């Protein structure tokens, strides 16, 4: 059994697309895919986006492969199971016993998250990075040193890379990690898939 974690420098960077492409490229692995979402707020009179009903976390199994939810896209790509874990921010630790149970019962597991790296030692952790996005989430920056691979999004022709603060700050760490280029047309390039097979073969 192998466990893979796919994280991203920022939201909307293509984590789900990378996971779906990898699931489709390696159907023999019979993936269980897990999306982890941490709610943006709790208490203070504000309504929680995740509708947890007072609980610290909730885990739901997706059963429909024909809707636009990320957990549904996993099934459409070929995952045998798909789970959506929602937690209040700062309470992921409380969900980890259940998450570990789900990982243990899976032939192979792939998780969409950065923060879960605080609690897991996966067989492979890959981080998606885009040189034209200024935001670099603190968890992604914190766990960069543990990344086994960086998936660098290709710049559109004529598009200049940002000179964001993180570029120089993280250059040394990024350069020591194997890198693979992904595009909107190819989220699972051959070199990346081969790398995953080598790192997770038993």
C-alpha cells in the first residue's frame, strides 16, 4: 500500500486535476482519494461554511461520479472510493484517527492537502508551484523541505514569472527537489508518473 499527498502553493492551483490525472494514469492502484478541507472560521457569531453542526470534523463518502464536486471528480477519474474530510481550522488532529483508519483499509491512498503533512509521513509528497502566483500558503512553505517532488505549472507564452518575495526565499529549497512541468493539457506527464511508480513500488 502506498500513500501520496498532493499539496499546492495556493488555492485553485490544480491539485484536484493533478490527482485525477494520476488516478487515471494508474488505475491498477485502486485508489482511495481523500480531499481535506479546513473551514475558514469558527464561532464568533459567524456561520461555518462547512455546516458541521457543532462537530469539529465530518467525513463523507462521495458516491456520485457525475457532479462537479472535487470528490466526485476523483470517482470519475477512476478512484474506487472518494472521501471528503471537513474540519474546523486547527482541528485536523481530531480527524486524524479516522483518516488513518481509511488509509489503512485502502489498497492505495492519495490525499489532497498540505496541512495533513504535519500528521502523516506519506510515501510521496508533491507540491504544485506556479511562478506567476504571488501567494504561497504558510503550510505549503512550512512543509516544502519534506516535498519529494515539485510540480511546476508551465507559464503561458509571453507570460512573465512574478518576482514575488517567495521566489528568492525558497529558491534553494525548490532547486534541490526533483521538478516536473505540468500544463493545462497534461497534468500527468510521463516523467512524473514514472517517478510516482518508482517511489511507491513495493
